[in-house]
C-alpha cells in the first residue's frame, strides 16, 4: 500500500473511533453509539460532579473496535504491544526490545504497514521521548495518536514544547510520520504529516510562539487559509489559532457534522 493510502485508512479509523468516544463522553447527546466501550468515572469526591476518565486506552480500544468492524474493503490486520525490531535503552541499564502500542499489517498478515503510539493529555517528557524514538527508528511508517479533553493555548504550548524536545533528540528518519490530535470538547481531529527533512527545524513543525504573533515568516506564508497566529493584531488564545490557520495542521474532521454520513 502507498503511504497516503495507509495514512488515509488510519484517519478514517480515527474519525469513527472519535465519534464513539464523543458520544460516550457526552451522555446527553441523542445519537446512537455503535460501540460498547464505556468511559468510566473517577471515584466521586464530596460535592463534586463525577468526572470522566480519559486516557490513551480509550482511544486505542475505540480504534481497534473500529478495525474489527471492517468498515471498508481494505483487509487490514493488527497486533497490540508489538515487539520492536530494534533494541532500546530507556532506563540506561542495558538495551532490550521494546513494544509498540498498535501495528497495522497487510492482508497477508506479514508486512507491517504502520506503527501507532497512543497518548493522552500532557505526558511526562520521558514518555513522549521513548515513543518518538521508536516511531522514528523502526523501519516502518509511524503515527502518533493523541487525545486531549480541552482546547486551549496552554495545553497546546506545553504539548508542542515536549514534541520539539523529543524530535531534537531523535531527528533522523527516512519516512513520513503522521501526528493526529483528537480534541474532545471541540470534537475535532487535527493532523500534521511530518516530512523527514522538516525535523531539522522542529520550531516550524511545533511552533513555540503560539499566542504572541511572532511566528516565523516562512511558516506564516505556508498558510493557505489566513495569517497564522494573529488577527487584527490581537492575540489569539485558543487552539483555533494554532491549527486552523496553517495548511500543514489541518482540522479535517468535525464530528458534529458527520453523524448522518458515518
């Protein structure tokens, strides 16, 4: 399969997984849910409304449930916690094989098509580092699937900063890598396909100056929609200013408009 076909398959799978998560997360929505996945509540605290527990596991299990549903004609197989081809030393106490959250295979169950790592919220730097290292190093396409509850500039700035630090350490790869971020409260997924040569300038891929309009000129010019980072010289403080104003970060899916066709 071509890279674009693999990534498109992952995108379609993520869209359906996101739809099921959103319906379960927002219990007041009057939409049918084809998934049996339940998002549990944290233990109730005094005088506090029960809070849904969102983790990377919800995204991964929703994703694999869609794979099992065979929603299209592609015969794609998968494995979970797939042993890596290379050895890694995350603790500094010797090297050994690690594991990848999810791996897609072709119809013959032989060729690996893509390794996928799932993460939620704002992980520790070490957690991002080790998964980025695996995605960059392994001889197969890589995809990062991230889930966050709220869309605010602080969350994005912190997350982007951790991505930048990871890719500064692991910036040599010979393939494309796709990042998907699902934002629950907006019910949107945004994506960025990173080319190998872009890792030499991680600031352009994951901008650090998110709300003060001081983005690099070449990054602003890459936008096909509008100026990036500022409008009418006013600061932007939400996720829209980061993702929706650049043609590389594409908010390609808004679930609330997709129920009738999904």
